[in-house]
C-alpha cells in the first residue's frame, strides 16, 4: 500500500525555473477514488461530448452561472 501511495503522490520539479508539482499518471480506478465529486461531474460532461468542449459548455451543462 505504501508503494501505491508513493506512485500517486505529486513530486516536486521545476519548469522554466519555477517550482511546480509533477503529478504522475493515475490508473482509472485510483483516479475516480481520489477525484473530488465536482471534478468527477466535469469529467463526465467532457467524456459524453462528441468532441472538444469549452469550460463554458461544461458549466452550462452542469447549470453553473457562466456569465
């Protein structure tokens, strides 16, 4: 279990001289378990779309005020 945690923990790194957190690839079953519910709803909208979507389209689909 400790090995699993280590594999999904962000690692520090640098991009263009700035400190960033590098997030490793996650397996689908792990991702769903640790992804917040709001993010899961956003991902559901994007996955159901026939093509690329904008943040505005996702918000409108979810009933969020996008003005």
